[in-house]
């Protein structure tokens, strides 16, 4: 069996940090042996560790890395359907298939996530209003379960297991392989229209008016602005550029760019309301109203990937990324309440992103629903957990919910209210894992596992 080593682990937010026994299987048989051994404290799968909180942590229990289970298994150049193991990263897919004219159908704000992790979190991107989550493009997944062995799941086969696994945070089984339908593109560029919005109402109105004309849309929000400028920002909307508009000889080649890295943790308090306010002014000034700006895919989708270890900017205590969605009919009032609470708290959010979601899918624990979503980075400091619980109350009052892949603080009561299909999820999990082998710190914290 693959050996396990006790070591401190965290998510990308570096909060919390927990001691876990890390397994690194190199073969599927070794992964199966870990599950059969019923390790003390159970186990959960882990990819590149880009879930922000404790979804891929298991305090004093097992954590199973899939990074060595990362083979590309099959590809159909006629349809763009790729079959790969769960440990393959989005970065590896792009490096291999973008030069052939294929892009990810849905991508979060980093390409350093694994396919298995993306499915387990049912990731969304800037195109949810048009294309939904990654689940829409998963043709089949292969799942290793403690009680039923290997299952092939799709929207048409083992359907309930499929919709429990997509967004199920690794609690139904270990994802072995995924058949994923890629999206054809002519170039490695996006044409982007940028528009400054004076307040949150203007941003929401522009989303509603123009989303049908753009595949991708997102807004940066100044969370320190108050009064009439509450929620002012920059709206960025784009579509894939045709080959004729691309720069250079090869339209599918990304421009070479030397990245940088944050070599050490910054001192606590470096990201404060004064430094973040200065950044906000500079960012808004650098993004005037303009149309048809040609931006390469890396710069548009993954701007922070150019800065390695950027989570060190928040210091040793780390940060919480808080992402909530509010339904359309109550989204405006709830968004104003959240922004007012954040501005009044004087807690700086270096990153604040607003998007509009399309309809929800049948995933039992999938996050998106038709409405507006706001994501915030909040440095860990005194009183943060209590403050976040206050945001949770606002979200609950307006019929919304919090994204489990980024959560580090949600209570069982709030989780139960936000995810009404949780009881059905527990029933499916009990059929697949009656002895509770699959667990995580997140699962126990919110009441999905004992």
C-alpha cells in the first residue's frame, strides 16, 4: 500500500492548517488499497490543493493525492472529447490541446486545478450565464467507491450517483477518470469590452442587458467604496477572438510571459484598507471604457497564475475566500447588504469579483443558481469568523448559499438551510460508503459526515 506521511496541510487560503496523513499512490491498485484498508480517521481525495478552506483536509486522518494518477487516456480530434485520469491538471490540458484548437469549456480563475478536483467542486467560470458548470461537459466519470467498487456514471448511467459526485467534494468516491468535452477555438485570444460602472446597481443592470451577447462576463468590484459609489467597479465582457485577429504567426500560441513569485509571507497587516484602497484607485484608473481589446487567454482567465504563491500576500495567518450566490429576485438587495457590511467593517478585500449565474443544474451540492455571485478575499484577523457568520445570515435571509469549495467557516445549521438536498446526498453517500471511509474536515464541520 502507498505509504502515508503525517504532515501539515492547508487549502489555498492557508486557513486552517491541519495535520493529515498524506498518501501518494502511483497506481489505481494502490489507491484502491488505501480505501480497502479503512485508514484511521477515513480519507479524502486531494488534487493541487486549490480549494481554499478545508474541503481537501482531514484532521488526523488520511488525504489521498491524485497527482501521480495523471495520464491522458484518449482523445477524439473530431469531437474534442478527452478522457483522462483525475490527477491531470487544467494547465496540462491547455499545454497539450490549445495548440490543436481546443480550450476548456469551463474554467475557474486558475488553471492549476485537477480535473477530479474541478468535477468534485463542479467549478464554474465567467461563462456560467451561457454554459453552466463543468458538469454540463462531463460525458462520463469513473468512480471508485468503498461499497460498490468501480462505477461508470453519467447523466444517463448511475444518474443519481453522478449528480451526487459532481459538486460532492470527494465524498462519494475517488474519481479515477473523466470524459470531458473540450471547446473549439480559433485563437489563444479573447476580444474584451471594458466598462466602468459607478455603483453596484449599474453593474447588475449591465449584466442583465448584455450577457446574451457575450460568452464571458465578470466585474471587478471596489469593496471599500461607500455611499453613492457603493460597489463601483469595472465590467469586463468578452468572446473568443477569430484567428484573423490574433497576434503573431501562430494564432493558437500564447505569448511568452515571465512570471514572478512572492518569495516570503508578507507581514501581517500589509494588505490593509489603505493599501487596498490605493490598489483599487490604480486598478480603476488602468481600466477606462474601451471596446475590442485583444487579451490572451492567460491574461483574461488566469491573471493571478502569473504570480506564484500569491497566497503569501496575506501573511502566515492566511485568508478566507468567501463566495456567495443570491437569487435574481432578491440579489440586488442582498448584494447591497453584503457590500455595506464589508465597507462598514473596514476589512479589505484585495480581490472582489461579481458575476451573473444562469440556471442551476441537478447537482445535489452544486453551488450555482440563477442569480448573482460575489467572491471576496478576507485576511484572517481577530473577529473574522464572527464577521463571516454575519455575512452568512444576510445570504440566508435572501435565499442564497455559500460555495463549499471555498468555505472555511460555515456552521451545520447554515449549511442545512443553504443546501436543501443535503439529506438526499447523505442517503446516496450511505449507499456508496456505508462505513464512512470517505470524510473530510469540511464534511464533519458542516454535518455531512459524523
